[in-house]
């Protein structure tokens, strides 16, 4: 049916998984909420893809997911896109040079980047829009999103790993 290293097939699989996570993150009726907030599923997917793909593919994938994330939040288009793109690129490069491709590394990077993303998002909101007080935002938005994103990062990683294995030849790994 498909060759093992068929890039269009890989893109289709990743696009379908992205669509599922996009819907889970953006549609409240699906019930993927913790304390009234949804996790940063697209960010965890970008990080997982950066773990298994090269830096160019990861950067473009991060850009696409970042644009989707910007559409979800209704904020300034490009804010998440730039963060996701550069994060994916640098993660992929670091994994080729300094870091080991281990689940623990993925978890640490996911938690660090999620915290950074949520703090930057809050700072951006403070600068350009009226926001609730810091304590309220921390307890009602940032902390629940951080914790929930950490929990859902596990299945996202393993599903991405399966998708990568299905679209890559054994002798390339």
C-alpha cells in the first residue's frame, strides 16, 4: 500500500493526529478540561515530533501547529507559531548534538517549555490586554494548564512514537 518512508503518508498521519488534538484542545463539548482549562496539546505534539523528526520537518510542523494554536486562542497570529517553530527546531538540533532521545528528556523539555510558554503568554496578555491578578491567573489558569499538559504529554509522546515508526524504515533508526 504505502512505502515505509513515504513522506506524504507521514504528513497525512501527523495531520490527522494534529486535527484530533486540535479538536480536543479547542472544543469544550469534548470534555477534555481540568479545572475549566484545556491542556496545551499542540505544544506537546510539536515537542514529540521534534523528538522523532529532523529539524526542518520539526520547524515547519511547529509553525503549522503554532498557527492552529493562535487560531484557538484568538490572539495575535504568529505569537505561538514563532514559539512552536523555534522550540521544535532547537529541540531537534539539541537531540542530534547534546541530548539523548529518552522519555525522561521529553518530559523535562515538555514541562520546561510549557511553563515558559504559559508565563510568556501571561506576560504578553498583561502588556497588551487587561488581565486578572497574578495570583488568580496562577491558580485558575497557569497551574492547572501546566499540570494537565504534563499528564497528557505521556499519551501524545507514545502515539507520536508509533506514528514515526510506522513511517520510517527500520535501517534508518
